[in-house]
């Protein structure tokens, strides 16, 4: 069960990282990734997660101090997302006993974020 959860969360983490690399912070602020999903950033009520999407994008684009200023939670969430993206597929590969899954997942992650 843990292997499948690792795979699921690993795929979600890779998706989050791909969005953060694919869209600029300005595009995220304008709602570019969320518009097709029918989500509206204007409906945010101002919780602790405000600015986290933009902060993720800023971190992914190397603007660490600006990302920290946007939302300090990114200093924990961004590295944790990388950790889940890398270790999730390893947990899956280890659970089913296929080491090739682990290496293939790591290679695909590196290719997808470059």
C-alpha cells in the first residue's frame, strides 16, 4: 500500500513542480494555470497559503528571496515537494521489487524539469 501511495504522491509532486517551472510568477498571479480548471484566484479569502503558488514558481525560477517574501512556507514546502517527487517512485519500485522503476522514475523527473 505504501508503495502505491508513494507513486501517487510522487506523480502529484512532479505535476506541481512542472506547473511551477512552466508558468512565470506573473502568469500564475493572473490565473494562467487555474483558469482552464474553472478556479478563480480572486475567490481566495486570505489564508496561510496565499501566495504559495507564486512563491513556488519564484523558487523554481531561482528567485528565492522574493519567493520567501511572498510566502515563507515555501522554504519548507518546495524542498518537501522535491523530496516526495524523488522518493515516491523509489518507494513504489521498492514495494514491487522492481529497481528499474526507481531509476526510470528518477531519469524522467530530471528530464521533465530541465
